[in-house]
C-alpha cells in the first residue's frame, strides 16, 4: 500500500480535526492542478513560443499557482522552490536586471534544463515568463529560448512539488504523533502547521498584494502591484482569498464567522474593478482597497480566535512564528 493510502487507512483519531480533509480534498488536488497546468504551458511553449500563444496557458498556470501559493512548508521550501516559482515581491527589480543580462548574453546553454535550473530564482518561474509575454523590452529571437526553458523548468518544479506532497509530505502530516514521525511529533503540530499557512497566506495578501501598491496616501505605489504587467493584480487577490477560504472550510468547517468573513472579503475584492490596482492613486477608489485591507485584518483576528479554538491551537498563536 502506498504511504498516503496507508495513512488514510489508519486514520481514526478525531484529534486531527480537519487535517485529513484539508490534505486530501484541498492541498493534494490543488498541487495536481498546478502540475497539470504547468505541463500544458510547457507543451504549448515547445510547440509555439510566441506571447500570443502562451498568454492563455500562462494565465491558467498562474491561476493554479494561486491555489497553492500560501503553502510555504515542506516541499515548497526545498531548494528555494517557492521563490523560484514566484519571485515576488522583488523590491530591487532583481529579476528584470538578471533577465536583461541573460537576454544580452543569449547563452544557448540555458536551453539545457540542468543549466537553466542553476539560474537565479529571481529570473525563473511565473514572473520571468510574465516579462517575456507582456513586456516589449524582453522580446527578440532569444526570448523564445528563454520562454521554452522557463516553462519547462516551471513544469519540472510543479511536478516535483506535487510528487513530494503526495508521496512523502502528506503522509507525514497525516501520521502526526505516530512513532518515527520526527517532523510532526504531535497531532497538534499538524493542525498548527496548516493553520499557520492559512494565517500567513491571509497576511501576505493584506500586507503585500494590497499593502505594497497602497504605499501611503501621499505616495501610492501602483507599480508595485503583483503581476501588474499582465493585469492580474486584483485577480490574484480574489483567487488567493478563495483558496484560503477552501482551506479554512476544510480545516474547521464549523467556523461560521470566519467563513462569513471570507465570503464578504471576496465579494468586496470582486467589486474593486481595478485589474492592476491603479486606482490607489484616486482617493475614492483607494478607499475601497483600504477598506478591503482592513476587512482582511479583521478576518485574521477572527480566524485566530475562532479557528484557533476549533483546532486547539490557542488564541495566543502568532502566525508569523512559523509552523
């Protein structure tokens, strides 16, 4: 029997709360979807590397990434994988600088997967492809080589991520507290690990996806919005909130105030009508973004109190402490 199947067969302790549901119903299917989407992207790039052909599968891959981007533990930590998949924020513009040098050098060796895997994480993954597909500064004959290499590298990382979750990390979480499990010594540690991901994911959306473009009232910074080139800034907020809501529902389905808070936040995010969050420059439109950020802060407090109690994590738990 495979490790994951064995763990599921042996599960019988109610103390694990919603951990099995979160892993089997949300986390594993979301990683499988990301692996499938990136494989489709790589196949498309191999057949036709033009931006017009790749934008749709790239957006589909980014959509799928938003379903797992908040899960920054275990396989996502290996070899800096999460950063290589999505290097953002990039406050110093490192990715664009490295890619500009790569374009100038036009090294044919980067077409080799093993060689490309050694490239700086700032110049790989979804945001590297965004530049190649949406920024005219990153066009030309060598752009095709980079697009194919980047898409292939992304598909490889997504496949590795999915396989490691399914074959090794999910069984570790699901066997928390069992003899020989040195990663999760108690069942409470497994619950806390996943709760941490939900809390820090919400914090990231509030402080980075919304906070960075908001800047200050006197100095709004819409150019700092996530995936601004492709006009995905608002979409990423919406998809992140939807993914976090699904995780919260699986972990603690009776947390009515938390789930109501997510529904309200998602509705408000959908009403922004501001794909690149450029409206932060306008006081009236900016207010909508600020109100959404405040709602996410309130939701964070609700989650900590309500879900923390349901999972036995404790109200004093600080998501920034890690898992």
